[in-house]
């Protein structure tokens, strides 16, 4: 099935997932790093929205921000899944708890919060799955393995260079559409499962 990823590479894919999701959602971060700090093995320091108060407000703008933030939180474990075909829930404990807290604020019951969390995880995977997005993520993860820490401007440049590549389908060589974790590579629409 999926291959095991070594420590620094797994962390790089996890943090690159957060960073690429933020980039795709037009959200800046100050730094993305795989350097251990306290309890974390790495982090992507998202810039907080000054008008985001999900514990006090429940309007459409707040819900939209909440969903974006949850997508970014789940993008780390989604990236690990797309890279290895395994979910790294244990390595994303803080992210999962934060997402669950946000879901609890947005939903009327624990059952609804559970479903909302699952939906946001699936949406995070789908945000990263397009071949160009994944190519940008791969480039960022590879760069993080050597540089260890990048500013937003540096990460953005790496992501955009990676996204400018044209990934090809591993089955037929045509332009790829998605990453398929079970087959460990890019596939076109004809070969997507």
C-alpha cells in the first residue's frame, strides 16, 4: 500500500500541506518550518484574522473564515495521507483538536460536528489533490527538507515554481489531473480511480 515516510520528510509534507492550503486560500503565514519547537515537530505560522471571532459571532463571513481555517488545519494530515496513503492523526493532535473546537462552535451537536470535521478533511484532500497544487506542495516539502525554515515570500516562490511544472500521468504520459495516493503518482482523468 503506502510507503512509510521518514521523520523529516513526513514533517515537511505535513507543514507544506498547511502552507500550500494557506497559499491556495489567499492567506499569508509568517513562516513555515520543520524545526522542532516545544511540543511541535514543525509549524506553519498562519497570520490571524483580526475580525475572526467564531466563539462570539455566527454570521456568514465568520462561517466562511472558520471553514477556511479548518481546511488549513486539516491540510497537514491530508498532505500526509496523499503522500503515504496513511492518515497521520497522531502527528496532527493539535491541529485536530483546534479543528474540532471550531466545528463545535459552528455546529448544533456533537454528531453534526463529527460530520463537519470529516467533510473539512475531505475538502482539504481535494484542495491539495489537483496535480499542479500537489506539484507545488512536493516542491515545498523538498525545499523544507534542506532549508528547514522559509518565510512566506520564499515559500510562495517555491510553491509557484512547482505549480508551473506540468505533471504527467504515470499511466499514459498525458497531462495529469490528480495525485492518487494508492498508486503513488499523478494520473490523468482517464486513469483516476
